[in-house]
């Protein structure tokens, strides 16, 4: 088996297509993501961005096109295929079990057991404290039901779960939706931590401050097609809105599809 290509993008989606019956939801879309990079995916509801990410996450089968992970073609047909490639999704709803504490949520469905097949609570507690501390040293109330945590703390639990199980590619779907300013800042700090560890992030967001504050590049979709990909620092909010609403690329700006 060939060694992974360390110069290749972490993920390269090439000419991806998806139709539901006669409706083409994603039409010949290509985008890539590098280690330690945040690429924001933008577009109106129905633009195809969530469908594209659900194919990468294994929730929808791909009709045609290729997925490359570190330069190697892979076949992602199920969520477990995606997880085996280090791909995890943090949904807006977070998919946490409200009645369980943070440790139980971290290991939900993947619990550590002793040689006697009983739950190894001591080891799970120790492992959980290590991974939570990586993201937020002040997060210590890990034994209360997650329903009592703030939105920012819940994000810590969801992101920690992905990190503990070796995610290198994170899909974050509206991570700051319904969060207050302080919790939004906390999520921004989490994203910086993840970037420093070499995690690549696809960020789905409608929130322009999030997009401009967190992303390195942005990719705009409209009607299932890719309008363009640009360095975030090189475009204005008005130019981005022009791409989202009109499908119009900014005049005189070079696209930034890194290879």
C-alpha cells in the first residue's frame, strides 16, 4: 500500500454529482481542504452545500465523482466508512444525550470496557478529562447531565468526541447558531485549537461574522453548482453576497483553489 501523500490536500472532492429523482442537488462540484485550514461553505438553503457534506460524511451515496483523502481515492458509502477516514460531523443539534454526563456522551456507543467486560469508568473519566482539557482547561463540571451545560460547553463535548476518535477532518454545521457572544467566542477559540493541531474544517454557515472570523477560504454554491472559491481575506461581504444571491463572481479577483 502506498504511503499517504503529505503534500496532497487532506480532502479533495472532484466532480461530485448527486441527484434525487429528477432534481440535481449537486452538479459537478470540486473543492478541497488542507490540514489546519477552515473552508467555509456558503449558499442559500437548497444550494447543495449540506448535500455535498452529507456525501463526504457517508450519509448519502455519491452518484459520480471522486473523493481523495491525502491523495488516495477512497469509497465512502456509510458514516462508518467516513469515520474510518477520520471524518466526523458536528451538527447544529449536536446529537448529545441530554440525560447523560459529558464523559458518557464522549464514549456513547464506543465505551471502554475492562477485561471482565464491565464499563471501565475510571479510565473513561481520565481519558475524558485529558481531551476536554485540550480544548478548554476551564471545563471541569463534566459529571453533570449535558442538558445543564452552556451551548459552548456542549460544543466542547461534541468536538472532543470527534477528536478523541482521531478525526482529522471536521464538518461543522452552523456551530455558532443560537449561541450568545461569549459562547460564540469560545467556539472560535476551539476552532483555533483544532487548526493548530492540523485538523481541517469544512464550516457550513450563514453567519458572515463567523465566516470572516474563522475561515481561510470560502466556497460559494448556488443551484447545486460551485460559483467560486476565494481567499476569505481577499473578498468583501458584498462580493460574497453577490455570489450567494446572483451567482456572480467578483470582478478582477482570482479564485483560490489550493492544490
